C-alpha cells in the first residue's frame, strides 16, 4: 500500500511541557491505523501538527514523499488531510448540503451559489457511502451518529485522502457503531487512509490494521494489530503491565443506603425498583434509549418522576430536588462531563469547590488557600495531572477532566454515588486507576451505582448487574453468575435462557 503521510522525528514543546519528543509513523492508503496512548501521551498534539493547528519544533512531515509545511488547517485540507473530532462541529440549523459544503461553496458563473449542483453532489456522496440521509434534512433533527456521518462525507467532498477519527464511537449505540465500522471499511476499500484514535481495545482489534503507541510524548511501539495482544499494548502504553483492570475485592454489603420503589416517568421508564447497600457496587447496563440515565437523573432530582419514591438511609428523598439529594449525601457524576459536570473555562480548584462554596467562603470572599487544600486532597488521590490547580479545566485531557468531576463530588462527603459512564473517553491506565478508586470507596462503605455502556466494565466492577430494556429493569445478575452473553441477551431482548432473568425489587 502506498504511503501518503510520513512523520519523521516530530517534536513539539509548550511552556513547561514536552508534548512530543521524536515521534515517527507512516500512514498508508487503504489502511486503518490505530493511534493509541494514555491521556497526555501526545495523541492530540500529533493530530494538531498533522492538521496544521500547530507547527512542529523539530522533525518533518512528508506527503507523497515530499516535505511540507502545514501552517493552517486549510493547508492540511489542500493536501487531503482532515480530522473528525469527538464533538461534532456541525451547524445544527443548516441543512445536510449546507454543512457539507460550508467553507467551499460552489458558485455559478454569475457569482450566485449553485445550490442545485451542491445538492446533487451531496446526494451522490451520501449514496456512494450508503448514508441514508436527505440532502435537505436539518442537522438539528439528526442523531449524533448521523452528524458524524455528515462530517465524514464533508471530508470526502474535500477529496480527503487521510481522515483522522478521534474517539468516533464514544457516544454511539451498538447499532450505530456497526454502521460506522461499515463506513470505515468502505473508505478503506476506496483507498482512503484512516487514523483511528480509540481507548477501546475491542474495536482496535476489530477495525484497525496497524498501530502506533505513544507514551509520555514519545514513540513506544508499532506493528500489525493481528500480531498484538491487549497485554502487549497495555505494556507499551504504561511502560509496564497495568495489572488487573478491575480491583480484586470481596464485597461485604451492609445496610440498605438507597432504596428506589416503583418510580416512573412517562416516555422514559416505568415501574423501576431496586436497592443499593453500603459497601456494594451495583452496575446498570442497557442499550442507548433503555432509560438507564433517565432513571439516575430522576433519583438525583434533575428530572422529576411521575410516581414512586426514593429513600436514603430509610428516609424519603424530596423528588425533583438535587439540593435535597446532595444534603442527604447522594451525588451524581453525569455522563456528559463537559456539558453537565464541569465549567470548562473555570480553574480546577474553582470547579472542585463549586458545590460547597459556603465552606470556603468568609465574609463574602472565597478563601483561596482553603480551596487549594481541598482540591489537593482529591487530586492526589486520583493522580490528577495538571501544571497547577489554577489551570483552566478546558486545557486538561479528557481523563483529567473526569478526575476533576470525581474530585468535585467526592469533596462533598457523600455516602451514595451514582457514576454515569465514569470512564468514557479515558485511557486504559486511567481507567484502571478510577476502577481501583471506586473499589476502595465501596470497601470504605460507600453505596455505588455504576452506569456504563461498556459491558466488560459493568461486569468487572459490579457485585450485581441490573439490565434495563425499553424503560424497565429486565433482569438482574449476581457476582460470578454474570456472563457477557447473558447480560447482552437480556439487554436486547434476544431469545435465550437468560432473557427472563430474575428481577429483585429489594436487595
């Protein structure tokens, strides 16, 4: 396969940080190249160099064998290099056609925009790659997966030869992930090179051909995916074996801390009951749309259920009141950390102390030293990487942003934690650290709910797994009885001996 891009000994320094230090890799036509590394390993910096956002301090980039200078994203686009980021950068109020041709609109010979030609070209591109969308559809009415497809088609309208996909499956359902895989395979068959950034080993082994691993800004290894194992990749990423991804613990549940009784919310979920004991981790699994996150939001008070009751330590919780939930020791770490969990342009210590400002305020002024002291306790526990606690959260990696969210809620001294997708978008080393910390909290008597779309995480972390389907609890599995086939069969409603697993309303 012909080499399109070669990176030779790339270096990039920022104040106080050596982001890349002598990284080399090749990107070939018709090949899916996995770019792997922990948060802070240098992946984002490499992508920014390759797309012209930053320029290297050393080394060189070659396209078709010739050295090039990429001083802007426009330079990269002109050479057929484009990136599709984790957060889709589309215009919701515009049509599919308008989004695809934004920035390179066709015009007629009279200076007018040639919408007829652009619509026809859009229709042809969509059909060529099996994307079932109307050129006239408004993007605001489309799913996340469909918006992602638009970005891919836009890249193709720019004659992209190299497409970089950054965590493309992080917010997709199982069906949507399969559709993305099909699209990647079509691109590969047409000779497009794909750089695929992911923390999920299962998809790396399914969809990619070769890999490059970065560690601490340096090249750590590369090779054919078919010749690699998960242990091999982990060792390259971490410098040594991370050990068990999940903590080895012996559950010792105490009294019931959280009891949910027959709560319902029209259009979202119905008749949901369960309990969580102190020292217990209860996992929730279900496909997107099963109602799992809506149930958690209703328990915490972000939504108000139509019927039912929630009790903390035997006392009724006021439904629809996050403040009452927090005062009773219940906290909720949301799925979308950037939208619901943190304020990106605020400093780390400001985010951590935000839920309890009264504790760090005197005579109307916040006490900076007190904020720093509280932040430091939890930052050290979670190994938060930052140049300073005064660093803006938006400048942190995804894994470190998640650690800020966890620090913020743990600092409120809760007794019941709801963790919705606690490791989404973070690397395997950080995942192991977060899992270990969750296990330690359970061993200290916290009652914990873990909601995850990653089946192995739910099974590996949980003492019990509750499976939701179509707004109802469809089954419960305990400890060593839990198998991935059984849980998935229950989640999708497949005919199997496990599909009607027993459901326990009270622990």
